[in-house]
C-alpha cells in the first residue's frame, strides 16, 4: 500500500477511512482488520484489504460526523474535499452515497462538520446548512 494520508475513524460502523495512493482515492478498512495487521510481526509483511469508497480521487481533506437523526436516517456524514469540490456523502447501511457536491473556487484548506453545518475555508469561509444545503459566505456559489 502506498502512503496513507489522514485517517478518520467512524465509530458507528468501526471503520477507518483514509485516502491513499497517487490518485488519492478514499478507502475504508474495518477496525479489527487494521488492528490485527498492526500487531502482526513485521517479518510476516502483513497486508490489509481495503474497500474503495466511491469514485472520488484527488482528495485533500476528510472529515466525518455521526448524527443523531438530524442529517439523515443513516446518521453518518462523510465530507471530502478535492481541489474543485466539497462532497457530502451519507451512509445508507451498505455504502456511502453522494448527497451534495459544492463547487469551490480554490482548494479547501480547512473544514469542520458541526451538528447542523459544514464550515469550510477556500477563497472565503463558508457555511453549508446540512438540512437545506444553503451556502452562506461572502458571495453565493453553486
């Protein structure tokens, strides 16, 4: 496996999410599988099976939040930034599915998922309402 970039743990389904490789694709691995590989002797050259999540690539930031029914019935929101978009995904019980894609003018340099919004910075600080997807900032984007 190539270099692993920032990791996020989703406690709801005990999955670690990270992006990896030259295309910076999002993958997930079960916590138990990762733990066994980490505890294995280095001479055994342990490997893990990862599951690619969606067809997104060139991911630069990842964040997630478990909700108590406010966001969707899935209760899990995954937010990913690429150099052109901010993607919101929702867990449907089997996989993450796209919910919203926001165009950004510049790279997203920071993001935080609060109970009701996604706050992110690119060319400005933006706030995306998770319920109605209204975007607030200096000027509107689509």
